[in-house]
C-alpha cells in the first residue's frame, strides 16, 4: 500500500508549534484510516546500511507518542542523515539535497501516494518525481513560487491559516484557485476530562494564591508574554503559570519577572501534551495575550482551540486571526492588544463572572469540535483530485 506521507525537514521530537502542527496532521490522517506516515530527519547516522534503505515506516517511539499525544495508527519514518552532513556542509551533503535528490526519487517515491508538507523543496521533489503534493504555508515570505511547480497538475493545493498570508502567496505567484485558508486544529485528547490530575496541578501550584491563570505557548515578546507578566503584578491574588518555551527563554523571562519585581509567576517550560491537557483544565482562567505586530496578522489559533477544548474560561486579545470567533460567544473576555492594564482588568472580571467548573464550560467544548485535526484533513483532501486521494 502506498502512503499518505507527511514530511518535516527537522528532527523529532522538538517543542515547536510548527512541528506540533505537522505531527498532529499526520496523526489525524492515520486516525481517519489512511496509511499515514510522518517522515522526519534523524541526524548523525553512521551506519551506511541505513543509507541504502532509509525509508522504513514503523510505529512511533513511546517518547514521540507522549510528546505529541499521538495515537496508535500513525507510522513514522526517521530518515537517516549521514554524519558527514553535519561535519562537512556543502550543497551535496545538505540534508535537503540528500532527501530531495537521493532518498525521494530512489526510495520514497515508489512507496508514496501523496505528500503533505511545509517544506517547499520536498514539494518540488515530489512533483518532479510524479507524486501529487499538498503544501502548507503559514507565514509571509517574499520569495516567488516557481510557475512550473504551482501550475503543474500534480500540485494539488496550498493551505494557509489566514487570509493575509493567502493574499501574499498569490502576489508571489500562487494561483488563486490553488490556495485556501483553513484554521489549524486541535488534538481531540484535549476534550477528555482529567479531574484528578487537574486537582493535583492546583495543589502543586496554588500554595499562596486564590486563583490560577495559565498561558500556554511560545515565550516570545510578540505573543505578549511580557505584557502578561506586567498584568500579573496588578493581580497579586492570582498565580500566573506559563507552559512553553525552551530553557533559554524560560531563564530570560524568569529574570524579566525578577527585574520587574513580579512574584506571582511561574514558568514550567515545555510540557508534553498529556501533561498540558490537565493543566489547562486545572486553571481558573486561560489567557491569550498578543501584541499588535506583523505576527498578529498570521498567528494560528492552535493554542486557542486547545483552550476551548479544556472548557476553561478564556481571556483573549483582539487580533485579526481571532476576531471571527468573537461572535460565537464562547470567549469569556476580550481585551485590546498592548494593554497590560486592560488585560489585568479582563482577567479579574472573568474570574468574577465565570467561576471555575470542574466539568468545564460546555459551550466552548462543543463549539471547538468542528476544528479537530481530523476535520481539517477531511477538508484538505476534498481539494485533492479523486485519482490522487490517499487510500
């Protein structure tokens, strides 16, 4: 059987939003019954026999399954990259060259029905090898798309997450009828209730405070992390917990909090999805801050949907990608970007109007189900010609 191949030119697992997205797309396709394989790089391979047979789909390791909350049907293919690629960098030893010029046409092509990737070089390799392709493109870029690829019949569809990026893609040569806007999704495991684990989080984190506010996501200034720390200083009865970020980012923001004399903040670093599910359910309020920067025009609601699935009241910032959800009524409080005082006031108001429920608020939990990764895959494949549909 030929596979529905998802590919990222990165090693896995890593705590990055783009890699969470790729892994969950592949997992959803497998959950729908497709023969889905997630391909990624395994650097520093020193066994030449691996280079002769690089594409070997198999079940994911327990670590990978836990890290991204993957289910049992998905297969993975860790593509071995020879050690010399890291030690002798040139055009011929670059991982992209190894994948596109050798592994794909010789080993991957004959086992693949269709590819789905955010890697443009991999898309080109697929089309040139006679394999249909689905391309994900989520950020603004000034590089033109090659006409011979985007106009090729095998190039099925390009997916982006916000209309502003779609418009820029069209300006760079993407045919308008070959690019659609679809929100990201959420892993349905976030809908499963974990009352015991949630209570354990509250016992661990609420030692001196009355309320628990949680932020989940990358620790970047444009995401409003520093604004939320400033807001925390205005709400001494609330314990603010940040889940996400690498060690360097965590250390930087811990120092930021110390410098600004904010004591009611705690940084947990990156959490596996199975840990994050119960943390979101443990909170009294979930916060989605953001600055009004260029990133605010294309940021994906990925964490936003996970927030909804938890059933916990949400305070969100009014940025373009989130505004379509304002009319739904499932968000407890909205505030303007770049306003820490208004953010603090919004959090305080929601804590008053939406007391915590151990069973969660069902409105958001029901509303968000339309945005599952599985539904997203169904929509994407509806744009794929019948002859190229994966089995």
